[in-house]
C-alpha cells in the first residue's frame, strides 16, 4: 500500500470523465430535456370533427393546473354525477385554450388556419360561439363553459337546456390528454388526437 493520500474526484470531474462513455445516450437525453423544457403548447384535434378542427392548449401555472386537476379528480370520485364533472372539464379546456385552428374539409393535407376575428385569435369563449353560429351551428349559449360543452357534446334538443347531451364523454379525450401532458406523459396521448 502506498502512503500517498487518496483523493476522490469532485462531482464535476466524475461527471465529465463518465460522459464520453455514454456519448450518444446522454446527448439524446440532453436534447429531449431541452425539448420538454420548451414545450409550452399542445395541439389536439377535436374528436368527431374528422380532422377539420384542432385546439392549441397552453400550459398554465403549476398551482392553477393542479387545482383544476384536483377538481376533476374530486368530481370523478364524488357522488355529484357526470354533469358537474363535465362542467369542471369544460372549465379546464377554457382556461388552457390558446387558439382554435380549422382547415378546408375537402383537403386532408390543407394547411391549418387560425380561427380569428378582428380582435385576434379565437379561444373557447363567446367569440367562438358567435363564429360557429354565423356558420350555421346551433349554439345558443355564448358563455365559455357552455360553448365548449355544446361544441364537444351537443344537446339532443338545442332549444331545451335540460336535454341530454349526444356525446357526453367526448370532452374527456382532451382533458385526459391535457392531464397526461401536464404530468410529463405526452407519449401516452392518443396519436389520433395529436393528428399523427
């Protein structure tokens, strides 16, 4: 045994000496880390509209997103029924919606166009309802939550606000995808929703 004092490498030295050994693997991880960090929006096609409409959602501050996710969990587990859960899910989509896109129905490879009016890009709000009504859609309520509910899941009788909804689970595809995205599990989102 040598009487020379043993030195242990610093954390920085250990990291740099090991890095070449893992080369491409670490470079790929570093690249993916930057991609995750820079993902601020998520585009999802709207189920039932045959690839003609999609929504760009934006990340919310973590506390607000956690609050919305908690409300969805509470309402899903609670005895309050589907109506309250759908309302909470609609609130989540309204809060996270950044803009809506449309494309020509006859051309599957047509470019996406931002749906906008004179004030700018349209979100899930009264302007969205107004544009849909001008196009002939039967949407009677211009409040953001009701507009989202009527768009994703129209009522059987639009003139009766207590009429059953035709696709009550349609909204869940987007809320589930947004929760997965928030949790860092984007790869678990349906490729069809992502338009891939």
